[in-house]
């Protein structure tokens, strides 16, 4: 159990997960205050963790086909995103725990199509828009199915609520607007860089932890966020519709080798994304559904109550699937429609934590 705290930080490195690009998974995604963060929490003890993530998306996909011409002509959208999460976990008993995630984001986006158009018909001038601040807070409760003192393995179920605390109507300046492309206008920024989605959601998370021998642990997570609100009332920049409040999903499995020196090495795979249709509520509104599959090597260190972890999820497969609006347009016009999205090649995850109490 001594080194499980390092393993736990591997889950924290996925806190408030975002797909690596315009397929933006936001607001309480996989492992935000995960049950794994509390497997070694005794009653009345707690942990404080700070996580940081970074990615830059620039590769455009329509379906699983990469549109390489976008980079060749220089018209690709580039999103640079930074995420900082403060995570609190409190053990009510040895098996029941509470958690809270307070996330902050900083997004920088450059494009041509939003500022006069892509080449050759557009002005082909690249400008930037930005948004940041507090994102969507998540509160949760979890329960370990077995007594940690009696079992080497364990399973947990967690329930959480995602609150619409992040701005979902952030604005910035757009250039070369209007019929003659000679105006600058203040308008709502793209959905992928909005700090929040405007919806209140309920999350469900399942987790399993399985030690194999003295040094190896296998663990898995499943996460789903149910967003009940269909749209958030904010018109897209083009004014043709509103931003949706989509469901979010994620899954992860990894193996971990824990050395007596306190170092831990892990390797796993994960999938995360946004479905085109929600389980509850309507599916209307603008969204970029899709998913990404990544391989994730990681390294951690634990020394008493202090732990640190770093991982580098590397993209293996990216797919921007048809949205509800794409399917509706295809059905109405008979012309197949499928939007694109930009993805990153990798993500950087860093985390440090400290355990208080027993």
C-alpha cells in the first residue's frame, strides 16, 4: 500500500481530462478526484494535489482521416492549452470519501478562417483569440466495495456533480469581419477554448485496483459524465445555432511497477471523447464529437506523504465522428456532411500531492 499513492497520482494526472484538441472534454472528466485517490485514506485524513497539463492541437481530422493539406497550406487551427487543477480528497471512513476539484484553464487559439478566411479565397491572415480563468468545479463522493485492510484488490464506485462555474460565453476580438472584411468585432470565442460548457452534469466512475505480487499493480478506470442540459443558450460566432452541453466519456487501464526506492513506472492506454448523442436529454447544438486513443508512459516518486508524477500520453488514433447536426443535414439534403477537428500529438501531465492525517 505504501506505493499506491504514486499510482494514485497517475490517476490525478488525468484529472479534468481534455481530449487533445478541438474535441474538448471539459468539466469533471475521468479521475477528477478519482476513487483511486482515496484508496489509502484513513478516516479523517485528506490529500491535496496540484495537477498541470499542456497540449497543442494542430492536426485536422475528418473521421479518422488526417487532412494533411491544412498544414501544407498553413490554414490549420492551433490551440495551445494549459490546465491547472487543485484537488482535495477527504476520508470520511476507511471506505467512504469526498472530493472536490477546482480547475483553472488558459487557452490560446490562432486561425485564419475566423479572421478573413482560409486561402485561397480568404485573406489568409492568422490572428489569435484567448480565454481562461476558473473552469467547471466538480464535487464527488466515492465508496470502496471491500475493506482495504482485508483485500489486496478493490473496486470503487464514485458519483459526482459538475457545476457550471466556468465561463461559457467568453469573448475576444475577431479581425477582417463583415462583407468587405474590413471590420474588427468582439464576439464569442470557439467552443474548444471556452472555460466551461454551461451545463450541470452528473458523473459516474468505476475503478479497480489489482496488485500482482509485491511490485506490480494493474488498475482501470471508466468514467461517464451525463450532461442533462441540451444547449447553454450562447450563440456560435456565426449565429446559426447554440453551443451544446455534451456528455463526456473516458476509459483507462495501466500496469505499474513500484520499486522499493519509492520510484514507480507505469504504462497504459486510454480513450476519451465526446459522443455525438447524449444518453439523457436532446442532442441539438454545436459540438465536435469524436474520440482519441493514446498510449501513456509515466514515472512517479513517493517519499512518505509526498508524491509526484509525470506522464506523456501519445496519440495513436484520432477520429472526429459525425455530429447530430451533421447527421441531420445529411438526412435533410442527401449530401453527406461531416465536420473536422484539430488534435494534438501528445499531452504533458504533471502532478504533486501531499497527504495529511493518518
